C-alpha cells in the first residue's frame, strides 16, 4: 500500500510540473503575438477535479491584466543578454599603457639612471687621466717654484724691472729677440752691477729644466704639424705672434726667442706679491709690442730704449698698446713654463658619446675675454686691453695663473 501511494504522488507531481511549463510558454507567446490563444494539453496522469483521463482546454485572452513587473521579469534574462552583447560590441575596453607596462617602465627608468651614472663616471675618469698626465709632464713642481722664490729673495720687483730695461736695451737692434745664453749673460751682468759679485740666480738649474722642456714640447709640436700637413689656417693651436708655433729643427742648439718668453721664465724666481708680478708681465708685453712695431724704424729705436727716458711703470696717460693677441701669447708662455694649474687646462673635446673625452686646452681656448659676462661683445685679437683687463684674465677660472682663482677676493 505504501508503494502504490508513492507511485500516485510521483505521477501527480510530474503532471503538475508539465502543466506549469506549458502554461509559462503560452503566456510568453501570447505577450509577443497579441491574440487569443487556445491551448490544448495532454491529459495528465491524474486529475484532481474529475479523477479521470481527459483533455483540458485553456482560453487565453489577447489582453491579460497582469502586473507591470511580471512582463519585465519574464523578459529580463533575454533583454539583459542582448544589452550586454551590444555594449561589448560598441564599447572597447579602456587600456592604460603606463599601468599595463608598469614593470617595463620602471626597469627602463632604472637602466637609464644606471647608464647615466656609468657614463658620468667614465667621463670623470677621462678628465682625471688628462690632469694627471699634465702633472707628470710638468717640468717643475709647485713646491719647487716656492723653493726657487725663497732662494732668490734679492730678486725683488724693482730689480726685475731693471733687468727688463737692460735686456730690451741690449736687444733693441734685434727686434727684442735673444738666445738663452745671451739672456743669461745679460741677467748676470745686471745682478753683479746691482748686488755685487756674489749675487746670482739661486737654483738656476730649475729654470734650465723649464727651458729645455719647453723647447722639447715645441719640437714635438713641430713634428706633429709636419705629419698632419693639413694646411688649415684656422687651426686653434697656431697663431702668428707665438714663436712656439713656428717650425724648429733638432739642429737648433741656440734658438732666438722673444725676450717676453725669457722674462716669463725668469718670473718663476721673482720674489714679490702676485699683483706686482702681473704688472711686470704687462710692462714686458708693452715693451715687446713697441719693439716689434718699431723694428723697421731703426732711427727711432735708440731713442725709444734710452734708459734715462724710460719710466719704471707703464704710462697711464698713453693708450694701452697690449692687444688680446699679446695676452694670448703671454698665457701660452705661462702655460709652457708650468705657471698655470692643471685643472683649468683640461677642456672637453667634441667626442661626447659614448663617454666625454678631454684634452689639454690651447691658449685661445683658455682666454675667454669675449665670452665674459661683463664683455658680451666678442673681442678681436687686435683689441687693446689695459692692466685691469689683463689682471682679470689671469685671475679668471679659465686661466688661473699661479692658482689665483682659488683665492677669495677681498672686499674693498
């Protein structure tokens, strides 16, 4: 009996489920078609009203009064599916390149920073290598220069000016040029005359070493210029008034050089303040300029170098006769006699990649008068400069004669 009851209940459940599915399908179809629909269903396994097999007929009107939410719920699944498919077709997904490639961007930034640090390190190493080479090639050490000046305490600025006037008077017929042995003899003559027989240049072998090294550099530069033989007149390493740019052979044991060069070598032993040393070099340039200009006028030479008519300092009433080219030549003399610090002589080359390269600067690169902020207009080589301008050039950071650019300027 229990088994028969269970069978009847299962049949009733199956019949009710089938009727519910068919009725829902008919309702959806009637909403879409908008007309009356007749539904004939198969007889269910068990009828609750007649308890017999029969055919049930349902008449659905064309308009059914149903709640508004009912149709919405019936169509919600299909409508949402259609809307989502349209949105996917019309709206592309928004992508952010930075966020999508955050790892790659971060690694690239780190790689660029590391590469810049490595390149900067190699460039600094190249600059230090050139500076160290300049220190090795220097013919005299700064400490030796100090010892040389201390050993020549009697070589005061006044005695040095006397030597200047004497040697220019002795070489006025030669256009202000003299060989090194002749220059040494003239200097010793003045020292004996002014200070007695026992006065001489102390530690003079250091001056001889500087002269020998300068001429060796001149000889090497002559060989390099002959090997290149490019004929480029615009080369920055050559200028007309600098005798170190002229050819030199190995057979020239005694070379005639301008007295301004020999006096620049002798200034290494000058015992005096820097301001007096700069003033004396400016006076030397004035005498060398007037000697070269009036070399052809032999009638006026003797009168120009009359010691009684020569003043110990440059005349303030006359216009300056020292040109920018003369100052450039003097800077070259100071560079060849190791009176410039190595740091300012190191200049960058045009080779910047993969690393910055450096080399020894030329005098025209070191003298930056036309690029100064106070002198924005580019100066020509024939422009005449006074003592104040010459002092500013020697004390500038690009020249830094005797390390003067490292000293603090005194406030007036």
